[in-house]
C-alpha cells in the first residue's frame, strides 16, 4: 500500500499539477502558512489526527482524541466514509488563568475519513484506550483478496 500525504486544511499538492498558475497558488499558500506552522489550524478548533492502514481483510483507522470520553464520540460509516463527530469541551475553573502560550484546541469537530474499499458495515468494531480511538472495518467479501488455484 502506498502512503499518501493528506492535508485536510490545505490544497492538494499533486505532482501532476505543475502549471505556472498552480505553482504560484502553492507559493502564496505556503508563504501565508509558514509563520503559523506548528500552531495547528486556528479556524477549525479541535480536529483529531488520524492514521489509516489497510490489511488483506480489514481497514484500520486510529484517531488521536485525548481528553474525550467514548460517550462523547459519534462514529458512523456514511457513503463509504468513516465519520467521527464530537466535541472537546474545555473545563472551566473559577480561578482566572493567564495563558502565555496555548496550543490546545477545543470545540465541535467532524472528521471524514474516505475509505478506498467497501466495508462490512455490520461488523465494524471500535475501541478507545489512552486517548486513541481504534476502528477496525472488515472489508466486504468482494474486496478481500483471495488466492485462486490454477489447474493444470
């Protein structure tokens, strides 16, 4: 399986897009993004990071969701996409806090993970431990690889 770089908040950086116009748009996007790189995406609030892997019989999606309880996560398969929804709430304390630097994000989120194969929706399993959600999506029988015997 080939790894693909996926940046949900930026334009797709495809090798095939090498027109002067596309190169100029990429240049300006990088120029405006550079000073804020490393501080996350301010416009969207909390967005869980995901890792997608594929085996012969299943697709595995791992999502980092620290600070959430399993009951605060809504998980579904819609139109060949795994959809994660929820809200990361900030604990409010009575005392005033003076932040010098803050990188933690809070708020409602929706993360759509495209699935490249059809999955068996009835047998999807999910577990949550130490802030990491692991979703195992078995491939449908049509997408599973199988050996074919050759008669001689």
